[in-house]
């Protein structure tokens, strides 16, 4: 007895839209079972995770703030994944961008470098440095891949740990606040190096606007430009791409550059807009969660925008659940993992039908 | 022979495998409509029909890949169901597919071992392949990885894979499309032997001459229905084709008298080491094609055709820039886009995945080779409307049959997609067209359309270079024919005076035939 997969003769748009929604429902059911096994009420957990965050202004703002890095990174990853290059290291590129952009925040601390020019240039420069940091960090796996054919999956993943330890060392060492009671934190950025909030007393900062802008631009690039066409073509039919006269190596490098650049931008937005200083760790795993976001959004920028909001909801709901129900924070990561598996399984089921074959020998 | 009478009367006395009143519907589309057919021991039965006539659907049901909507399959008179190919194989039904189902990264032996019963040890497989390969003269090396093999060699793996299972019924889908005449003749001897051993063969082919040579009976399908059963030996190729298509096929018009122009493609002493270990290196290849001329390159699959095509198209760069000239300019060091900008067009052998991206729409596939011209792109943006308009032009000019306004390339049948990728290049009005296997696996009507288009193109002063394994095709439309063998290209011989035997000997690498003193590569 075994399970066989049969390709469905026709693709159905309805099925492809329903697949991620079905995956969400199944993942929520599995999460409910886990919560029940932990001796808590699944209904209460559902309420705390998914309903309450949507009913409060402050938690809605928190969702938008958390969704911003997820969407920025996810949109970038779509370029890599569409081109069939597997950048798993967005977390490292996020940290590299946050560190390089944040460095300018440290340099301009206490009015330094703000003399003749004023301070208007600091935020734009931080954003550019952040994107550059992520981009350059992504070039390491990209160039190793196109020059030496080294697996970008391994190098990009391993470079995450390098970035994490590098930032940890900087914040505990050269970048430590001298008057910080020996705590491993940097100085707090001057207000001119912080992304301003959009409303008084809110947490919604200017950087939040970057997420929809990036998603819309990426959607146009994929649908309308020759570059987006090349990215899709290289991933879908590499031999046809070479026949078309397109350079698959250049496309690989460009996809990594966009992916790393957007991850780095997300990093500096997080550092400047939310944390406002450098800490040994600046990410609760956005770079990895964004992989789930990218797939949940079917690698389409608009889908990723929606998926980023959904995942942010689980982050915010998870924090609430820690406080209200004393559920462990790891439950959120576990749930996100379950969700990714469900999405991938749903993708397969959207294209193939499953049949049980009894007693067949092969 | 002795069955001919009953065959002509309808169903033979005791068919080994039969279908009765079989209908297969996909949604509202009826692929097979009440088809009845019987295969008797020791007969070779031809299944003829255009692409889309329902041949593949029918044999997929016989092989357990599809379940019939109505009707029944009978095995030695008893109704059976075939839930999967394993069930079909267990009964003794083997199938050689037109599209190879091989794993590129595995060796010949590993690929074959995959379908063997689990009781067979992997270590024993190479020996058994050697046996079969020698018995039927297939020349298979069991330990070669499949990625390094040509289309022809891959087809032979499929045949060997079936023969190893000692089938009672063997279904062959276009088995000779990549063989030389001599090799095909060898295959026919094999098939004759299998027939004499009492096996039943269901033979799908577009090569009508070959059906006449080989088959005892023919069932002709058109639009999913049986339109006739006949003794192919009593028919002419032309009458068989007319039954298949339902109309008389116009004979391809000869190019007529036209003046040859200047040399548009010149290759001189091109040496190109193979990029892969098992590939073929090109050795001092020289040729010249004039405007208004069709230059044919014959050869057995895997003798350097794909390498020659890659070097001509610019997908591989030539070691010397002046090894390849297009309209007098050195292009050996230029990529495919720059060569297209010099008004050259290219059609590779593989439709799905090389000439076209299967998961892209037809209009997106127009952009694949047209992005440098025709206003299809502006400032890095694709002009979708222009691409769709150009796509419609190709579809209309070459009668490409499809469903939906702008469907994915993968949804087209082989013949229709081939017409599309050939038409795409022809409507770009190239000065030079290089085309590899223009009609491989394409039905008779589509093949005639494509050949006629190539002749019309050359009548407009275009230089056309065709790489083909189909000698009928080369003799039909070429002005001169050269033969590629182990990466070396013979002198070009005028198609009007050279014989098939001479070409066949060159294809087999026999020297002597090449020393024909007459016309050299530089004539006329």
C-alpha cells in the first residue's frame, strides 16, 4: 500500500488561491491541538493569537511595524526564489544592513557630523548604507555561486551566524555605550537618526510606508519589465533563458543584490525606527520568517504583502499569549514552521492529486 | 500475412489485447470516441493519425496511465482494468515512449534497473543490458550517465528497457524518428524477430513508408474516431496520409529556379572542444550557405549536431571570431543576441524548455527571441500588446491550434508548438535561419507546412541551414547535403545527384563514400 501523486491535467486558479488559505486553516487546527496538549484552551489561544490583536489600535500598529521587515525581506526573496536561487541568509543580510546603517547613527550621536550640512541627510544616508550593507553581504554567496558553483543555500545560511556573532561582538566591544553601566548596548541614536512616528504616541513609524512601495514596485517589475521576465525565465526554463540571450549569472547576482538590499533596508528600518540603538540581537528571526512569508504569498509581491501581515499577526498574538496565557514564545516559531510545511504541502496538492494504491508491487 | 483477410474484415479471431468501444473524455473534450481495435499474436499493427488524433490517449489507456470513460479493455478475451503501468507490465505490456522518461543524473543501467522487479540486483543489470544491446545491435554503454547521451541513444535505452521485461505486447511510439536508415533497418529486423517470436506490436509512426514496410494492419484515427482499418502494404503513402488528414496533402513545392545570392553563413575550420566529458568535439568544420539555398546537415543523433547548433547560434562561443561569418562579419565571439541583431534566426531541437519556456504564455515566448527587435521592449519594459499582436500573426500565418487567447506553451501539442517556434523566427524575416530537427515528432500536415515555409523563405533569398535526422526531409528540401559524423562534417553533396545509400554510408562513418570526386563543398 502506498500513496501516489498524479499530476492534475489542468491548473486551476481557484485551487491555487484556496491552497494557502486551506494551509492556514490546517496549521491553526494543528496549533490548537498542540495548545490543548499543553493543557490550555485552544479557543482562548485562538482568540488571543488571532482576534484580540486585530481589535486594538496599538496592536494593529505593532502588526504593521512587524510586518514591514517581513514584507521587505519577503519581496526581495521572491526575486531569488523565482530565479531558482535559494537565499536562506536574509537574516544575516538584515543584520549586516542594520549594523552598517546603525553605524552612521552611532557616528552622528550627540550632534557629531551635523555641523555644516545640518542633519537632513542622516536618515537617507542610513537607509542607503543599510541597503548597501545587506547587498554587499549577499554578494558573498552570490559570487561564490556563479564563480565557483558553491551551494548558495549553505553559504548564505552559514553567513547568518557570522553576522549574528559579528554584531554581538561589536555591541559588546567597540560600539558599547561607555556610560551604559557595562550593559551590551550602544548609545541611543539622536532623534535625527530615528525614523519619525506617523502619529503622536504611536509606534507606527515612517519606514512602514516602504513595505507597500516595495511590493508595488516589485509587482510591476515582475509583470512588465524585461528584467522581471528574465528572472522568471531563468528560474522556469534556464536553457530557454540562454537561448533567449540572457545571462543567467548576471540575473543570479542581480536577484541576490535586490534580495540582500531589501533585507539590509529592513534591518536599518528596524534599527532606526523601532529599536533606536544597536543591541547584540536586532531580529527575532525576521529573515527566516520571511521565507515563510515569501512562500505563503506564492512568490508574488502582492501575495507577500498580505502574507507578511498574517505572519506579523502571529508574532504580535504570540507576544500577547506569552503575557495572557503564559504560553512559551517558541510556540509562535513552531506554529510558523507548521504553517510553512502546510503551505508547501498545499502547493503540491494544488498541482497533484493523491491516490492510495492498495497492494501494488513495484 | 495469413491474418490479412480477417483483419480487413474487422477484428481478428483471437486478439491478445483488444479494446472495445472505448471512449475517453477530458471535461467536454472527447479524445477517443468509441474506438475498437485488436492486437493478435505475431502481428505488427500500425496506429496512424495526426497529432491530436487521440493516439497517445489510446495507448496511455492500454498502458494503465489513463482510465477509460467508457468501454472495455480485453486481455485474451477477458475484460481487465489497468489501474497503473505496473499492472500493464505485469500482464506483459511494454511501452516505448516518444518522450523519454529518463533520469539525466543516473546511468543507463540505473535507469533501466528502476523499472526492473526488485528481485533483480543492480549489479546484474549492466550484463543483461549488454546482452540485449548486442543481440539487437544497440551499442548501449550501461555505465554512461544519461545526461551525456544524444536523443537517439536515449530512445534506444527506452527500447532496451522494454525488451528486458520480455513483453508479450510492445507499444512503440515513433521509435525510428532519431535513427539512420541503416539503424532503422536494424530495428525493423529486431521487430521482425519479436513478431516471429509471437509478440504483438502496436506501432505508432508518421513515417508512412516505414509503416508499409513493417506493419500487417493499420488502424487510422482522426479526431478520436477510427476512420479506417487497412492493409498498409496495399496502400500508397499518399493514400494513407489522405486517410489520416482527411484531405489531400499538397506536395511541397520545389523552390523553383532561383538565383543563389552571396554567401550569408561561412564556417571555416571550426574546432570546438566539447564542453562536457561525453559530448562531441567539432573538428575543423567548414561550410558555406548562400542566400536562397537550403543546406542540409544529416547525421545520426549524438554526432555533434547539438554542438554545431550551439556554435552557430552563439549559445557556445567559437574559439576564433572569424571561424563563423554572418554576411561577411566575424561573429564567432558574439553571443546569440548579437547574432540575432545581425538578422540571424535560430530554432533548436527541443521545443519545450529550449526553443520555448513551457510555463510561459505564447506571447511571452515571442519576447524570448524578439526582445531585441520589433519594438517589443521599450526602456526595459515589455510591450505586452506588441508581443500579443506578433504572437497572433504567427498563430494565423502558421495555423497554430490552441485553446484560449494566450495559452501556456506547454498546453500546445508538439506539432503546433513547433509551428509556433518556427513561425516566430520566420516572421522576423531573417537573412539566415539555422534550424535543428525542424519536424521531429511532428505530424504530416504540420511537417509539410514547416517545410513549405522554409522553402518559401529561401525563395526570398534567405540562407537556410537544416540539421535533421530525417533523410526524406533533407532530400525533399535541401539543395546540398553534408553529413556530420563524430564531430566532422563531410563535403557537401548536391541533393539531386547523391543517393540515400551514399549519405547512409557517410552517416555510419564509412570512408570511401566521401571520396566522391565530383562536386565539392564550394560548388556551385
